[in-house]
């Protein structure tokens, strides 16, 4: 047997470091934030955060404050990387974030007030990024309300409870270069920044660019770029170029050990609903991962897998814990490795291939791989180690 593990997600931290270096080179004079939300898009938050910092990321980004606090608890201090978190609800752990020297995003007066109150209680100054809604329509302050938020932030700065360390926004269609909303959002952001600076705000960083904007829109880089899925070697604009064209390498390889191989006659139904029936006598292999592990059920009948040296396709429905592939008469043994996706170097499918098969995006494919699948880290350096040139 090639492995005794039912399934494994190998994460190449050397690839993460190399990706960060490649992204930094494209960022020009801007600093780079490695976004490690959602367990680093399924790759493992703390190991990937450390790898990113070792390769020169000066900021880390999280969605939830709990994620940001976990980074600090893991020993990634403010001297190593600033941390920004942006999904807040009333009553959140504002004080804990302030005490951990975590930057917090503010889109409305209530959030500014809670950040300032937490700062008073902690006896410290809250580091705040004011977020402008330049057209995405999610978080962020609308242009009509921006002057009021800026004025309140200036008052909080005068009180000493708040320091506005960032001004920021987020693109809606940066993965569609040339979309008219891109220029409109940049113009709106520049207006928001100019207003804030005229009012006396002096931020450390201004940032708008996500992964696709980092790779395709240099004029959006400002002082800081936020790189998410590209840190993990996935192209955010696959219709334009794959990872290799951007100097990136996918970091995750998902595989499983075949749990059963058996011969069956023609006309044999396979998996729930018998949506697949064997066209003739053949060999079926059972892959012991399913939608409980993050394998998309939408890829039933279409998901690609490398087994016994060839691409196969999921035969029938993906079940909770397993799915079947038809080997077409080829032989394989229990314990042999089935590779669902990886960098593609050995002919295996990629996360982008699975995204096409499931009608989704590669972001979702890697992020949804669940905790039942152990992460195995390759190329890990000591927590205080320096990345060596390769």
C-alpha cells in the first residue's frame, strides 16, 4: 500500500512561500497581505500564515475575529505581521482584538462605537480600518454616509481611543478584467480616500486589490494588496491564465486509498439512484471520501480522479463517505492511491478541473475539504525559521 491513511490533503508549504514571493514581485511597492481566513482556504491557517510571513507577507487577513485571535495565540505577534479581521457583529470580541493588537474593520457607526468602547475598557488604542462600499454592496459604508463615519472616526482619534490605520474597499468584478464596475469602484475609492485625508485621517495603508486585481490591475495596488486564493497557487482568473502563467503552484494535493476493487457484470447499477450502469463487465474501485469530506455531490458523474495511471470519472452519485470509479477493466488493488486533485504535474486533475466538473470555482473546492481529512504538511520550517532561497 502507498499509504495507510484513508485520505490525506498534502499541503506544500514551500509552494506557499514561493507563491508569496511571486505575488510580492507583482505587487510592486505595495505590501502584501496573505489572507488566511477559513483555515487558509482549507489548507491550514497557522502553518500557512507562518509560511507566508517567512516569505515576506507583512499582513495577514482573516474574516472572523476568532481567526485573528487564534493567529496571535499561535505566537504570530504584531512584530511579525499585522492582522486585519473584517466580519464583525454587535457584541463581538472587540476588547480581545484590541488587546491582541489586531486591526479591526469598521463599516458603520455602531462598529466604530463598539471599537472605541473596547479601547476605553482595555486602556489601549483600537487600530481601525474604515471600509468604503465602492460598489460591491456587501460590507462597507455607503458614500452618502461616509462623511459622518469619517467625522466620528476623527473625533475618536482626538479622544485617543481609535487610530485609523487603514482605508479600504473590495472589488465586485475584478475577476472580469475590463468590467465597467472596476473603473467606477476605483474612482469611488479615490474620492473616499481624498475626503478622509482632507478631514485629517492619515492611514498607514490604503487597499482595494484582491487576488485578481493584484494580478491584472496594477493601478489598484495602492499601499497594500490582499492576496487570498493566489497564495495557495490557484488562479483567480482561470479564463485568462492558469497558475503557472502567474508563477504560482497549487499547494494542496487531495488523495485517498482505494478501499475495495471488484469485478461486476454489465448492466450493474452503481451508487444511489443507479444514475450510472456498467456498460459491460468491468472493474469498480471504491474511493472512501464523499461529500462529508468536502467532495462536491454536484460532481457526481463528472468529477475527475487519477487511478492506476489514468483519469477516471466518478461513476454515479457521490455519497456521504465514498464514491465509485469504473476502471474499465483495468486492474488496481485496495490501498492504491486515488488522486482527486493536485498541481497537475503527474497528470492528476487540478482543483480547477473539479470546479468545472461541479459548476463552481476552485476557491470552493479547496476550502470545503473537511476536518475528517488530515492535513499533511510538506516543506515546513521551524516557527522562527527563515525561508531559504530555492
